C-alpha cells in the first residue's frame, strides 16, 4: 500500500471474513495527533494464499481521502493553530515545484513517487539505526553481566 498511496493512508488491522475466506483490511485516512479520520477504501487478501484478491481503486481512495479531509478540516488543522495553512501551502509548493509540466499541470505521480522514494530511504535508515541500537543493547547487557559476575 505504501508504494502507491501517500503517507496519510493507514491500513487497519485485518479482520477475517470466514464466509468469503478473505481478510478485510480497511484503508483509512489518518492525520497526526488526531489519528484515523475515516475509511477511504478496502483491500481483500485471500485467507489461504495471502495474495491480494481485490482492492478499492487508488483514485477512488484518493478522492475519498480528499473528501474526508475537507469534511474534517477543522479537526485536522486545530492542533496546529493558525499557521497550518501557510505551512501547508509553502510545503506543497516547494514539494511540487519541480513537477510542473510545460502546460502548467503538476505531475503528481512523479511527485508522489519521489516522496515514496524519500520515505523508503528514511525507513531503511531507521531500520539500520534500530539494528545498531539492538547491538548496543546486547553489548550493554553483556558488560553488565560481566560486572555482576566480578
């Protein structure tokens, strides 16, 4: 899912639909601080093969997310105060400026792909950092064990 949708989309915990022999995973719009806002779509995963059986079309999920965001704008923006609109406009214009086509349209797919690439790199770094943390923890436990034994 994270390869095809922006970071505000969240997969819910799967729920088994035994009658259909699938796991149902709701796709939700989620925002910082307030959490999930509402459902944007659904993914069905085979309970036996673990393969995706079907999913809501991406454009429909994005449209639903825009509608949810618009309908819940006050709740979404409230935690950030009056500066949220200015920050959003500046961030969006900076993020999308390189993707304007000759006719003035924005190449959103290219912009989103770059954002996904950046998120993937950040996630990989976070995983490496976590491995390093675990290694330091193990070394610390070993040193403490030696100190206790002495």
